[in-house]
C-alpha cells in the first residue's frame, strides 16, 4: 500500500514544519490541501499572506477558496487551451457591461444559460453568424454556433493568473524549490521516510509526525546558535562520515560494488549516550576504581545499549 505525505512548511529561513498529514495513495494530492491549511491557521493562529504549491494544487476550487479568504494563491493553474486545436477562451474578449463575449472576428456570443450545479454560465453565438465567418473551422467544428463557458468565479481566476510573472510570484516559487523541496529529500534519505516502518494509517501519521519533529529540532539547534552546545547537540549536527563497512558491499541485485562512499545515516538513537560513556571512561578512568562508581557507569552503558521499555 502506498501513501502520500503532505507537509505545511513556514516560508521563513528556518523552514519550520507546521503540519504533516499522510493519506492513502488513492486519495488525490489536492484533496486534503484546504483542510491542512485551515487546521494550520487555527492551530498556530497564523496570519497567512500567500500559499505556494505546485500545479496539482491549482484546481479551481482551491484557488477560489484561498483567494476568497484574502490569501494569495501562488499556484499554477492548468491550461487546457494548449491541448485543443480550436480557439480557447483567451482569444475572446469579455464585455462586462453588456455581459457578452466577442470573438476575434467581431461576432457576439450572448448569454445562453446558467448551470448552478457546475457554477458556470454559457454563452453562444448565432449559428448563421458563426458559420459565415472565415475562421470558423479554427473556432468550432459544430454547425450550431460556438459556445463558451464562464465560471462564476472567473474574476478570481483572472486575478490568480495575473500573479504569474510578477516578482513576488517568481520569488515564492524559487523559495519553494530551494527551501521546501529539499526537506522531503532529507526526510527520505536521512530519516527513513522513503518506506514507513509501521502499518495502519494512524500509526503511519504518528511516524511522520515524529520525523517532522526531529527535523524541527535540528533547525532549532541550528538557528538558536547561542551559548556552548552540549554533547547531544554536537552529535546531532556533526557532518556525516562515510562508513567503511558498507562501501565494499555489493549493490542489491547487481554484481558491481559501490562507486561512491555510503554516508552514515542520521540517527537520534542511543549511540550518542554510548559515545558519551566511552568518553567518560577515558577521562575519568582513575576515578572509577571503586565498585560503586563502576557499577553506575555500567548501568548507564546498558541503558544506552537497550532502550527503556
């Protein structure tokens, strides 16, 4: 069974993960976006100015809802005009005062009907007028006149399309590519998010929350930056070192050996405590001659080897 992991990340340099949700693979990626947004705003009492996402989040429902909440939707909307061989709606001019469209040849497309279930308004040109135009084969294949559909929220969609190409829009997309996308790669490569260890959806969500918490703690240690760091902080922020025992192993399902050194995975397990015990033994070896002190250190070492129940 596959999953989709969704994360809400703050747009600042700290890149704090504000919310995480894991859904089954059969749930489309854009479906939980609005629920994640409202829950994040309610949980953290955040004043959101803009939302940035890739094209799968650019549905009409999401864009209209976000814009109505006074939040700028910096998402790419699907452009279906490029897939059609006929003139798209962008080739027609809308006259808001008279509530009609004009085609490139000057013919009028007047209001035909409303569809409240689809939230659409249909405009249609007269058949005799449309068939007499020389560009009719490039406009529509039918003989009953060209029909255009306009959404009830078309003004909101036009405002969202106008964001594209602006400085703030392009900057937000660059920040997402450079600051947000690498966090998913970090969770997969260093924190085991490529394959979940637990089963059942609620346990998978708990595992994703633990991974996100670990990422936030790393950024908290990085950006706090004042005072002397403790041993656990140094161990958590140290650069990864190649592991010699795994570099000589054969690649899985292959006869070739590794061409690049395998980096040690980041872990918040009990290795930090064991290393601190070893350092304590070297430093305080003369003081550990008494049976009481030697027993205390061995108990710490055993506790580091076996996690507490």
